[in-house]
């Protein structure tokens, strides 16, 4: 495991205060924010891939598999 030092500004200090208000440590808050942002980026990319595949009728099966994986369709 590595260590990361981050310089904060006023906006970051405000965000950290909000994320630690429930008792989380700063480390837990940063991990939470980083992992949730990463997940959101993965979902965004998957949606973009799904939309790209939707434009090609030959790839409909793959598109549906991605949507099912994302929980967008049953």
C-alpha cells in the first residue's frame, strides 16, 4: 500500500469537512471519494460504449449484455 500526500484548497477543505462530518477519518473520506469517482467514470464509459454499440445493429447482443451488467435492463 502506498501513501499519498495531497495539498488542499478551500473547496477541498469544505468537501473533506462534509465527508468527515459523520465520523469518517480524512483517509476514509478520500478513499470513499476516490472509489466512487472511479466507479462513476467506469459507468460513464460503459454507457458510452453501450450507446456506441446501439448505433450498430449487428452488436445488439453485446449492447444488451452491457446494459444488463450495469443493471439498466432486466
